[in-house]
């Protein structure tokens, strides 16, 4: 089980509602896992967040799958805002980090639920095309599930100050 640390700058912590918005509305993030050689492996991925889990589609083999099968601990980071202000030596940012256990989904019902949710997120309003793509490729990809044990979000202090003055 992941043991969270106390956020040093607690004033910058995002609300649960804002964290959920970021997890729901954003379209990509970076999954970090540990490879067989012990090195971290981070890869940008599309995702969907449902039932306190994050699902990714993947090829059935490769470095990512090997890493997931090697070690079930993972983190996933989503950057919601990244506005660099060089003249002020700061960045206005919002991000969410998820820690949890990761696995390749072997349950066909969960796999179907996840790929349908992914397809709906990225290709809404195209039900017939969505289903055709799922049917054509459902046996050629894997679904990876990250079961969230801890989720936290943080924003730059300038955004906190701006929100307090509005």
C-alpha cells in the first residue's frame, strides 16, 4: 500500500473536485513503471478515469507490458496547466499525481468496459464507427489498469493567490 507524505505546501493542494475534473477532462498523462532492469520507464498515454481506476490501451507486448508484469507499483502524472512566466521566474501550473497498483486486465468484461469508455472519451458522437473499431481491433490490444491508492493535486502558489483575490 502506498504511504502518502504530507504535502509540504498544503495551501497549494487542489480540492477533490478539481482533481476529479483534471482526471476526467484531460486527454493525456505520463505513466511511470519499473522495467525488468530496475530502471524507471515513463511513457505518455491517453487514458480514461472511471471507478477510481485509470485505464490505458496498449500493444500486447513491449517494454511497457514487460514493466507492468515485472512490478505492480506505478504512478501517473497529468499536467493540467503549465504557463511559464520567465520574467517572473515562475510557472503557473496545475497537476495531479496518482499512485497505485498496475496490471494487465485479463477479465474480458472489464476490458470491454474500459475500451468502450476510452473510445467514448476520444471519439464521442461516432457510435457506429466506435463500435466497428472496437470489434475490428479488440483482440489486438491490451488494457492496463491502474488501481488508484493515492491521488493528489497541486497548483502553483500564484494560482492560489489569484483564486483568493477573485
